[in-house]
C-alpha cells in the first residue's frame, strides 16, 4: 500500500501515528508498565493519560518539559493552566528555599497566610473575606456547601460542559459516577432564555448558581457578558448565591474575568497557578456569607484542612503575586495569546479540515468542527479522531499540549514559541488535508 493510500483515512493515519509514538518512546512505555503494577492503568490522574500509554516527564525549565526518553518539548499545556509561571522561576525558587530553611508543617498560623489573603483580596474585591483549601475542587465543594448552609436551600444550578473539579463533572449525557450527590439542575450554557425557562421552576429551592466565566475543561468556551449578567440579575432577584469559578480564568486579567465583565459575584473560587506550583484553592465572597466561618461568632461553621495554610503554597503564592503577576505582565501574556489564537484561526479558515480554535487570552482549545462554538452542544459533530491525530502530530514536532486539544501559554512562552506553534499547525494542515473525511464531517 503506497503512502497516499495509507494516510487516506483518519483512522489509518491515527493508528500509524500511535505506532510511531510507541517506537519513539520505549523508556516511557517501560515506566508505564512499572506504574501499572501498582496503579490501575498506571495512572492516578485520568486527564494526563494517553492511549496507548502516557509519556513520563523528568524535567522542566522555563516553558519546556523533557521526557524520560530524552525529548524536549515546548510546553503549551502549562499544567492545564496551573503552570503559569513555567518550570524554573527564580523568584518562586528563592521563596521555597527560604521556607525550607525556616521549617514547615508547624501546626499554627503564619504571617504568609495573612499576606496571601490580603494580596488576593486586592485583586478580587468581591472576595471580601476568604479561606484557603488545597485545590480548586475543594474550593468549589466548600463554596457550594456554604451557599446551601446560608440559604437553607439544596438545589445547585450547573451548566452542560462544566467542570468544577474531580467531584463536579458535567461533560457527558449521564452523571459521572464520582460527582458529588447534590441536587443539581443541569442547564444549557450561554443561553439565557433556555436557562430562565428551566430554573424559574425551581427558584425558591436553588441555593447557588455556579458558573465558569469561560469553560475550561469543556473546551475553552467563553461565556457572553449577556449570559453572565442574566445570572447575576436572576440570583439577586431570587436570593440564590452566584458563584464564579475562576480557578482557571483568574489568570486572564488582574481581577479575573469578573473584572473585565464588570460583574460582581457573591462568591469566587480560585486555584491552580496562584499557589506558585503547589496545591492551592481558595473560596471567598461577601462578608455576610463568609462571616459564618468566624470561630468567635455564634453558630459558626467549622472548616478544617491540615494543609490549607501550608507554608510552601502560602510563601510561593505570595512571592508570585507580589513580584511576578503584575497587571502589565498579565495583560502582555493575554495579548500574546489573543494574537496566537487569531493566527491559528486564520490557518483553520483556509484549511479544508474542519477546525477552529476557541478561547480567550492565554487559554485556548482546538475543536475539529466548522461550527460556531458557544456551548458543548455545538461540539456534537466534532471529529475526535482527527483531534487525537492533531495531538500526536504536534507531539512529534516537539509540542506538549493536552490530548483533548487544550493549549495554554505560560509566562516564559516567547513569540518564537508561538511562531513555532503556528508553523506546526500549518504543517499538520498540509500533511493531513485529504484524509477522506466525508462531506458531513466537513462542517
């Protein structure tokens, strides 16, 4: 079979790409087999698993990562937005080394936690009071439970395609088996009229509406200002708590997307990069809500967590916010991402392949469809095998992205890195055009 025939169909091309990947990464494969002896599938974090096996990473520097097989990649994954600082920021390293010298796990309050809280409130004024947790998942769990406690209601409005952590997954038609057993009302994203028709029926029972101002795991799909304003108005009118999950999107502006839209939620959750590379979560909001956590107050709510104020997160996080994450820097990285996404969509618009890039600023996602994407409903015709082939082709060219197509810039990502990614996508289009996609798939 000649080369043209062998690459005629996406399924054949994908099988060939996986075979080449396996041959090129024998050490990672051997490590995967060893890990599989003690972990199901050799994996403890599903999102980073790759079929037929995942690469094992051994080093990172600036905006590069290195595999066990000795291959360096330009890092356009950025640890799913958590690796915003890159892998070797000297300011964070100095802060961590100082914390090591002074001792850790001391079991008491530290100056660093109060400093971190002050720095966060300066950036997110809607968080009048806040508390720390160990991840965005925990932050969202605590925020939801807080809303239920203060309102005396039980129902929680979530949106199709939402991901609020490992126990809040709303990506499929059926309920994810690990999703917390709350009384959820699942509504369409970015559709105020449809949402109103659904949630008006439950108005007196809804404790909270939790929303990502741009869905991250759902495919970097931005919410319209109209949609977010509708949610703000509806929750104000009905007494429900509006929670903005800015675990990912807080990196897109000095005060998060809430500041760009000019919409103030009742509660905000944070996580990922703000911990400086260490486990981090935070939830906060109005004083009348968060005041319930004051141990000196009547009927206070107890909130525990051994590592909530761990010294590494508090020290590295504070150092990063004080000395690195300036408003000017965030604007610069956001602008670089906007420019990159526009360049990639220019390639997609000229291509015969069904492809588009959604997102905002330094976060984006490739989707193998020609549809305008406003919600996950618009991704039903997305060509998943072609997206998988995109992943393996870019990996071969030296780019580390998410298999689901997510692409993120980090602070040390350069213009040269962006130029190289544009060239890699152009190469993908050149090599994979004419794979025999049917007319129905070219939309």
